[in-house]
């Protein structure tokens, strides 16, 4: 029913306003909400959806109970369409001079709580004195954040360079370098001892689950030796991981910079684990590469 000859589906045959309608339809998966964004009526959006279905040869949105869900094809084109609409917005808006002294608004940066300490330090030192009216919002990582970079609702992400930031091409600039350390409380019974793989695996490990996905290098190292470490506790922040070391004989392999901001006296456990240093990247969408406000933020944050 939805077959179409794509040889005939040329851009010149489509009213480009329909692409904006499609953008909001796919974003909201809701006809009424799309109409509100467009400042038009629900019947008008429904008529546009009917025509778009014919033009694309795909139902785009199908009903599931009382909700509309995107088809696989709609999911495929959604991020590309959002990028195209964002590019058109920049083309339609005149380029204006950015003055950090008078600039207002909120800068949203995605980072873990450990990285937030670094971000906040750089912000207070390099951004706030030059842009006193800009506000900062720090957001926890999630798999959806890459899409928010594309839509513009998030400005920057800070992630280790080996961590996937999401599908598609995102720009990355190296920022900080750190290394991993296996941490225990200062009076831990093993504080002055070196242990092997088997003993190390048997300890009560604390794992930080940040929401950015990817396979743990630590677990990969254990598996190379035919072992699985015991994860006695999973937490969502590095602050909680450090706190979990205070009253029990737990261990946590964390970025070494965590020690500097820890309220708990810590020691490093000597283990056979050897992990390479890692780099924290400042990540942004390529379409913001030349945006004056964004250029200022990146240059300020990257200033030593």
C-alpha cells in the first residue's frame, strides 16, 4: 500500500514546509503537539501527514493503542531531518556578533559528577568572569544526549575518548588526561599489600554505572584472565562510590583525579590491573563549529 517509485519522489515536487511539519511530527509523535509547534490546526497537520506518507511511500507514524509510534523508516530519517532543519534555521537567521559580557541564557553540559568538578572549575575560572550573565546546567549522561546535541538542547558533552557518544559524527576536542587507580579506604587491611588476579576478583568491588554505555575495560581485563570480579555494589555516581569505601572493605577502580576531591581518606591498592591513561573529550555537534557563542565556550573551557 505504501510503495512509491522513489525515482519520481524528487525534492522539487515537495513543499518544503512539509519537511518542517514532518520534523515536528517525528519529534513529538503526536499530531496535536506538532500543530502547536507549527502554530496551525490539527486537521492541517493530519492532511500534511497523509501527503507525506504518499510522498515517502511509508506510513511514518502508526497507531499503537492510543499513541502514535514511528516506523523504522521514520526512525532512520529523524536525526538527519533534525540536522537539516537546524541548518536551515541557521541559514534563515542573520549572523550576529556574540558579546560574552552581555550574553544571557543557560549553557547545558553533560558530564558525570566526577567530570563535573573539572567542568565547574574551568567554568568558574575561565567562563564566569568573562560572561557573568551566562548560567550553567550540568546534566547526567544518558544514551539520548547525543540527539540533544543535534537538536541544540544540550551544548556540550564531556566523555572519555573511547566512549561512544551516540550514532553519527560528533566533533571531539581532547581536554583532560587521567588514569585509573584502584582505591580503598586508608586503613583497609590490604593497604600495604600487593595482590594477584584471583584475590583481586574476590574482593567487594564497587562499580559506577554512568549511563553512557560501553564495555568496562576493567571487566574485559578480568575476562582475559578467565575471571569475573564480584560486583558487590553498583552506584550511579563517583561520589557514592567513594562514600561506599568508607565503612567496608570494598574496592573501586576509578579515575585517579577522584582522590583529590574525596572526603574519605583513600589509599591505592597495588593490583595486577594495568589500564592505559585516558583522555576526556569535549564533544559537540559539528553544526556548532562556527557558532560564535559556541566558539567562545569551547575556547574558554579549553584554556588552561
